[in-house]
C-alpha cells in the first residue's frame, strides 16, 4: 500500500508552482521605467498645453481684429484707446467701447458678456488676487489714441480724433493690439494702451516712421517683464513660447507672432502718408 502524497507535495505540483513574486530589483526597474516615461511625457504635455493656450490667445486677437474692423465700417474709424469724458474724471477704454456684438466668441451656451470676457483673456497671463483680470491686451497708442471726449461721450460715436483703417499705410506690417504687460501693483491688470511700444517714444511723441528711418531697424520693446506702472509698465508682453513671442493682430486683420528682440520698427511706427 502506497503512502498518500503529502499536502506540501501536492501544493508544489499545482499551477501555482510556475508563479513567483517580483524580486526587489525587478520592482525597482519597473518603477524606474515608469518614472523615466513620466519625465519624458510631462514636458511634452506641458508644451502642448502652452501651445494650445497660445493658439487660443491668437484666436482671441483675431476676434478683436474683427471687432475693430466692424467698428471702423460702422463709424468710419477705429475706436479710441481711452476716452476721457464728463465734468468729473471718468473714462472708458477700447475694451468697453467696442460693442458686445463685435466681440463674439464660440462657446456654446455662454452669454454675450461671458463671450466678451473670454475674448479678452490670454491663458498664459497671470491671474489677479481675486481671479482673472478683465483684459490682457494692449492697443497701439497711435492707432487707438488717448482722447479727451469732453463733457459727453457715447461709446460708439466715432466723432473724435481717432484713426480710420483706410489711413493706414502698409496695414499688414503694423500691429494694432497685442499681449500686454501686467501690473503686479494693480492686481495684474493690463494697460489698455501699450504706451511704450518703442523704447521712450511714448504715444504723444508720434510713433511715426520718418523718411530717415530704416524700417528694418529693431524696436526697443522693453525688458519683457511684468512691472508696476511706476517702472514704465505698459510695454507689449512677450509671454508665449517661454517668454519669446507675443501674439498681435495687425491692421489688415491677420494675427502674427512678434518675437522678442526681433521686432522691426515698421511694426510699431505709423508711416506718414
């Protein structure tokens, strides 16, 4: 009579005999491979998201360009950049002067006001202490000038010293609205006018391209930092692509990148007729 197979022997002969646990070295190798893959994929994912935000910003500026062109068609001129009015100090800037109907977006189910707010937001800009600020874009101060509208002001008047698109020479070369510098002293707000688009040539000095200028000379666009107003805040802000370029809409309505350190003066100075 044969002895029965011991329980230990039967267990060893079963299917689980082919299984074995990971060794510590194998587990560490797997963890290292996963960490390596994460290290490779995360920067690529971050770059893709930044590119998406830059594309959305360019789309916003395209809509701004459509709004400016529509205003020009209706009123024979582009709006002022800032209009001061009334017996007490008050003003409206171009982001409010452009009617809601000119500033449409594409978000399904959003109100006109919500669409307008999104069009003026750049995803690469910093939020303010209480959330997103109202506007992230600055206008060319010669094309959308700062005006005194007197005691009364209608948002869509077009009766002041503003600039019609038809007066522009080489509109495809001259930017109208671009990414603006944020002011940390004012909750990361942005000046509606880029009052220092070309070195020290502040808007009341003309920003005019004269016959003696070489259009390919490079403009001084500042130090490309978000600075308080007291420190000349108001430049164009090159916040995309790792602080290398700004989005801008030009006089003919196209949107283009302006590369920091490579902006010709023809993009910032108005040509004389």
